[in-house]
């Protein structure tokens, strides 16, 4: 246990996380081809903008993510969601961890798997894992009109704040005793 003022080790490495129905698997570059299909529906970009990535674009992005943050005090942790019942990849979760003090999380579930509570389950699993790593504050940014994402944030134990960033509401959760 670190004493107050001690410097915590900053590197957090993604490891497999299990939930009742999902395996959260650390992202690999070779997931790109399959995930390009999972994430191909333009409806996924309604609130975040942009368009679906081609397999090549997603592969290049995954190469950057797997290589890690150029800032040694920041860890990029990314997982794909694999459903246990059929072994299909269904989405992703991610956490950008800053010195183990704070993590910003995000999630996306392919349209074919939505409406089953998988995003809520994955986000709760991710938040639990982050807590085990000693992360004190967890945040997410949710578009004010995206009710499904707001429900995921709430299920993960986050609450909306009055803060906004790029038109999105900042949701936050802190462990007891943190500032």
C-alpha cells in the first residue's frame, strides 16, 4: 500500500475481465477485421459523429492503441467484448488511466447486440477492475440526448455532473475518501 504522497506506479495493463455473460479481452491488432464488421452500422455514430472505419483504418487505429500512450503517466487500456454464449465479438470498452488517479471510460456495443444489457455489464466489469487497480475517480462523457449511454453510465455507478466537454455531459464516480 502506498503511503500518502508516495508516487504510485502509473502503468496499468489491460488483462482479461470476466462478467456473467462476457469476456473482456485485451485488444489485439488482429481483432480489427472482425470488429470492423461489428462496428459497421452508421447508427453507432449518431452521437459521436464520423463514420464506420474500414478494416484497414481500424487496424491502423488498433496498432496505435496497442502500442500505448506516448505519455508514460497515461495508460491506454482497451478490450473487445466476447459473448460467452456464442463466442462472438460484440463491442469494446476502453479506459484512459492517468497515473492511476483517474480513468476516463467509454463503451460501444454493435447494433446487433444492443438492448441486452451487455454495455451495462461490460461497463460495470470495467469499473470494478479499475477499482481493483486503485483508480479513485472514473469519468465518462455522454451526449445529453443519448439515453442508452446515460443508462450505461448510471449502471456503472457514475452520476452526471454540471460539467460539459464538447457538448457532452461529464459523468463521474469517486471512491469514498477521494478528493
